[in-house]
C-alpha cells in the first residue's frame, strides 16, 4: 500500500481508499444512525474527498427525541483524518415499542409505556386468557432493539358449542398451543373423541357438533329454540324412550304453559300438547317452539291524573294484557274525554300512543236558563241559547258554547233593580 494513500477504516469494518492525504474522506451514509452534519469544504478536493482544514459542523439528531453525544463541536480535516473523529458521534434515544395486538409493555420501573429509553429494557406480558410468544424482555441501545423478534399475545380457546373435555379437570380458557381431547355432549354427533390444538383463539382441527336426529316415532323438544320466558311443567315421557334425551315418544305430553312476569301471556292459548302421529310423521299437537310470551302494556306516561284507564271488565287498571283494550274515562263522571277514547295492547305497545284529556262540563250562569229546555250540565263542545231569568238583565238571548267548563261567550245576569 502506498504511503501517500489515506487508509481510513471505520467502525463498520469498511476501509475506504478513495482519498489521498492530507485530504479527508466524508460520507454521510457512514455516520451513526440519526446523525446529520453540514460539511464546509476548504483547500480543494473532490467529494467525498475534502481538502485539509475542511470542517464538519452543526452535527445534530434527525429526531427531537434523540440526544447527540457531542454538542456544538467542529471536526477538522488534518493530516488525512477528521479531528475529532466525526464517525464516533452518536445519537442516543428511545426505542418505540413494536409489539402485537393485546400486548402489555412496561419499562424496568414497571410503568406501562410505548417508548423505552436507551439503556433500559421493555418487559412484555399478556392479559388474562392470552399467552405470549417471542422475547419477553428486550433491551434498547441508542434507539435500536437488541433483538427484532416481535412479541405477540395469542388468544386462548373456549370449548366449541355443545362440546366438553374428556378430562373434567380441564377448564376454559385453554391456552394457545395446548392439546385437548373433546367430545360432543349428549344429543350431538359425532360421538367419538376428537383431539384438537388451541391456536390463537380457535381449535385446529375445528370440531363441529350437530344435533342428533330423533327417531321416526319421536318428537323433538329443543329447549334452545323455545322462548326463554316460557314456563311449563316437566315433559312426561312415553313411547320410544331411546336417547337422545330431547326426543319424546308417542303420547309424551307437556302442559301448564305460563309466562314469567305479571300479566304476561302465552300465545297460542293451549293447556296441553302431545306427541302424536299426524300421518306425515310424529309431531307435537302444537309446536312449543312457536309459543311466544307477550308483554303487557303499562299506562302511557304523561297521562294526567284526571284520566283513568278501564279494562273490558270495567275495572280501572294501569297494566293490561296483550290483545286487550282499555277505555279512557274521566275521574269526574260529568267531564268529557277529549281525543282518543280507546287503545289496544300488542306485545307491550299501545296501538295508539295519543294522550287523551278530560275537559270539564258547563253549568248555566247564575240567574239564567236555556230557552230550549236543555238541562245542565252541558258537555264540552255543546251549544246552547241562554237567557237571563225574569227580573234580570240583559233580556237578549245569547248563543254560547261550552269550552272546558266555561261558556264562550259568557253571560252575566244582573238584577234589574240594582
């Protein structure tokens, strides 16, 4: 190697032979990560070679979260080398946590965080029901993780519908990677034992249990398809008694159908059903799976205290059964209901949501009478011709209408002697 050739070996184990002393070689790509600098050429040289007394200035970090190791220094080209060595300048900063979904990341102090300071380390963990894969503890050096193996939290598994483990000691959730033996519950097929592995929330291979079919001379009773509000007596089993236990033979019966809750009613109205041969197969005389519990209706909110709701039996009520109706009446029997007069209940809702009102009847003003023999009280909206009695004025007749307890226009009769 010629003594006139500048040999500069860098920390990246790269030796550059491009420049001749006293020129200095400068390549920004060889600076430490995140370091940026300005170069001021002097004394000739062609980049990447710079003449003696060229300088490198204003070195900084390209991310405000990082801190430069040598602040405000100037690096001079002298004798073919930078003095001090600009390639030793470093930017130290935090590492950004890059973990999978559901991962909990904490620093060495136990604080949950998304960034880790240089020189510290991150500790990864998973919430309940999850298990972790990858490095659970990783150090941070100058913004770079010591390892790039990502940490992930993988979900555990719950037993598929209508399955149970062959080992009663095995409980949910099953951790990722665990192998369990599962079997379909009574009434479901297949009946053989299946071995499956929990893989991030689901079993592989998948286990699907299907309802086992009833025999031709049996009726099915699938409780999952029955209205959950429906109560009934324990089914009485007759005829073919072979399993599964939700299959009932001929003449098996169910009775005493009710609904939980005050004034809830079941439809259709039936007292007992049997499993019988219909000529096209065995079926219940009424399909219990189609029975429905219907909600009652409560008195409309906003109904004033002078309005009452009366059921078809003439009893005042604030709770009415499905498919019944109420009549609105006034507490004062001389008053008149204005607006809707009746409303019907359908599964918890009134067919008419309008709010009725009670309006007062009218009585003749003092010392007056009806010219056509009408008797008081008059209902709201009625029209009458009024006249003052003998000895009172005025003597002219007045045609007036009853409006919520008051005649409009009004009539005041005064003693003519006054």
